[in-house]
C-alpha cells in the first residue's frame, strides 16, 4: 500500500514538475514591443554605405541577441527593450513568409506588438518629392485582379484593370487610420535631409518639382512585385486604386500588402505601421526614356534612408518609452 502511494506521489510530482516547466516556458517568452521590418541592406549591418536596415541596426540592435528562424535567410535581432528587427526580404512572397515565420516563433510574445515597416519607395513627381517620408493609411495591390495591356484596350477611355472581389482581402487593406494619423502628427515636424544631387535631379521634371523640399506626408501605398516604371504604369496604379475606392496613390513599393495580409492573419493589423521614404520618381522626366530613368541616379537614396529612419525612430522611441500605456491602448490622433 505504501509502495502504491509512493508511486502515485511520484507520478503526481512528475506531472506537477512538467506543468511548472511549461508555465515557466510560457512566462519566459520575450515580449516584443516594436518589430521593425526592413527589406534589404547594401553591405554590412553597420559601418559602411547604409541601406534600409543599417541605421536601425546601429541605433537599436548592435550587440542584441540574434535568432535564426529555421532554414530561412533571416536573422531576427531582439534587444533588451523589446525592439526587434530584421531584413525581411524584397517582394511579396519573401515578405509574407518572413513575417509569418517571425510571428509563429514560440520564443517570443507578439500579442501586443507594433509592426513597423520602414523602407524606400517611388513616387509620382506630381504628388511629392525625393526624400519625402509617407505614412500609409491604405494598401493596394497593383497586380491582383484582371488586367490587360494598354494596346488591348477596346477604346481610348477603357481601363486596363478589372477588380475581382475574390482578391479583395489581400488586394485592398485599410490600415488603422487613427494610428497612422497619430504617427504622422508626432513626426510631421521632424527635420528631413535634402541633397544637392536630388535637388538637381528633380529640377529636370519642372520648376514646381525643383522647388520642392522633403516633408512628411500620408497616403496610399501601392504594392507591386514588378518594379514598374513610366507614366502609363502610374496611370494604371490610379485605375487600380480607383477600382477599390481608395485614395490616389502616394508611394509605390513591393511588400506592403504582403505584410498587411500576415498582420491580419495574426490579428495585428490595427498595430501595423507603414513608413516609406521616397528615393525615386516612378516615371521619367520629359525627354528621358523609361530605361534611362531606371538607370539614372536620383541622388536621393542616402537621404531617403536617413529620413525614413529619422521619422520611424520617433515612433519607436515613443512606444517603448510609454509601453505601459501603449501595450493595451493603441495611440490615435488628437
């Protein structure tokens, strides 16, 4: 009888031990306050010519713990303040798989995480200038739907895009506008860099563009896996956004809708922030061919990297400094 009792006691203690270890494992998950997603780096993570990731790495992640995520070409860095960051990759497929892998990792607690996408973009010369930084409030996929070439239009007034409601969920994503407006308001006065080479390049587009100075703006971000370029493609982007009833597009890039879909899947869309800095115009200037425009240097790359970081940093620091409030209460515009 005693032996039986001892056996039951040992089994009970064993179960209790496993339960305790399980509870500790859950408790030991590191809470991530802000997850920064950049798409590429030019060289090393620090000390050389900076791409999208370097300024963030040097400010927040140099010396932080690093984690590999399976066999993906992805390293996640996490500092002691709960700021995490990585190079997520370019294009919709890589972006979505990277964010899915990150949010699925059981080592971290992402239940209240703010996801901040910060990367470069293109812009129509009629809607802003080189060096601008744009907070997105809507995301539109350039490719999802039914489309045809300009040469196949049935009439000059015909569109080249037909919306398909089956693609609406990934094709048109409304971000938390109150959060985006809050981010815009606390960063609208951030001093932005300009560059003489960029000023000289934008002067090719006309006298109005020549006088433009970088500023913080808000608007629609259009996602396309193809690095499209040209006034006809710009017009098609307007057709696509109009088909969804979205505002006119402000910036163009290659990942945002992918990040938006994953954020929806993990119930984090209300905490997704998209910050895009402008490094090129999405069409050539008068007398310049599309190929020449693609091959040209706008003089805006480095200042775009600096401006995007300067604006994003204000939001990161504000969230971390006031985490007790923002953990449960998403900030919104006044």
